[in-house]
C-alpha cells in the first residue's frame, strides 16, 4: 500500500444509476466534493439537484482525487473502466484507492487487484446489499475485500452510505459473500413462490397463507417483502428490479459451473429468473417469479 492517503474529502464517482446517484448524493451532503464522470451528459441533467462536479473524462477525474468509487452493472463494465485506453488504471495517481460497489465475478476481482497493485493502486471490492431503497436511506450492508489498511482509510466514508460495514477478507471475499447473499435471497424467493402456488392450487386464500407463514418458522424478510406482492397481484411499487437479481444469479451459476460445483437450486433459480426477465418489462419486481412458477406448475 502506498503511504499516501486519498485526497481528503474529495472522491471520484462513476456509475450514477438509481443506487449510485443516491450514494453520491449522501457523500455530497456529508461534505465531500464528488467528481463524477458518465458516458452520457444527459445523466447529469437528471441529477441536477445533486451538486456533482462533472468531469470531461476519466483522466480528469483521476487527476483530482486519489479515492474513486465505482457502481456499474457487470464485470465487463468494470474491466472497461479500469483497463481501456485512458482508463483508470492508466490515469490514476499512485496511492489511489478504488472502492468498487458493483456486484461482479469474484474470480475477476482477484485478478483486477493483482493487475492494479504494481501501479500503486489499491482495489477494494465492496458490493452492497439493500437495493435502491437502502441506497436512498443510507442503510446498505457492505462487505469489503482487499487490503485492510486501504479499507481502514475509506471506512469513515463508507459510514455515510451504510449501516453494516465489514472488512471480510482478501480481494474477492466481498464478492463471494455478496454471491452467497443473492443465492440465499433468490432461492428462498423461488421456494416461497412454489409454496404459495401450491397452496393456491389447493384452493387456499393467499392472504391467509401469507399470514400463517409469517407466523411460523418460514417467516423471513424475503417473505415479508415478496409475499404481499404475490397476494396483491403485483400492484405495489417495484422494490427490486428482476433484471438485477437475474444478472447476479446467472453470474454466480456460471461461475459455479466453471468451478465444477453442483448447485441445483441455484441453477434452477437462474433459469426461472432468466425466463422472468425474457418475458416481462425490465423494471418488473423480482417477486413476479411467482407467475413463472405458476406457469410451470402443471408441467407447461
């Protein structure tokens, strides 16, 4: 780790979607100067109420800070930002810390960290859990992998964004735990969808089914979130967009197969979420997997 500290109270931010923009807004409110870059200038028009300092290029952003946050969609996006011509790896100052809030492949993370270290750049994989609602409320759970000393330098910044913040091990450890989180969440969701569909097929009232499941051992935060959607016919506002869960679960399933791991519940969940996304709007709630399970209930 280079002995230089990140530029005090200045952070670069790339990835200003629903979650990233909320996180950048919290940092602005906490007194940070947030230098931001986006592929499309229209991104900043939609975020005019957040006092971001728009940068013309990645090079300009890197010149202004030694602390850079990423929050993009997938592994390919991260690799492009880091290793493209005039990308972060080429332009970042020695002593820079990159904290990556994206959910990406754990195996890729270890290689990224190895590539960046000789350049004097520390890479912290810090995926988050809590969705856009957690980002807006600054209640995210954060699981950080990478150099402990680098993590300690950014920990105070992370406290403006989340409530449960842990350094969990070497590079890739954060992504491994986030993968486990998504597996447990989405497999449980599909199990709830099957149970609710089974009860419905027997003529049960779904509202009563939900009430009794919540009163018993199956009670869970996933049930509390997904159950009302299933009972009410998906008229509630979208809480977690299906394409995000589908992307994460498919990524973990593909990685598990490459490692020779047999995880049948994960593999089936990935298939069902892929089907949900293929058949519906991008913004639909993941709990709509209930409808996919219902379609297959009698072998369709």
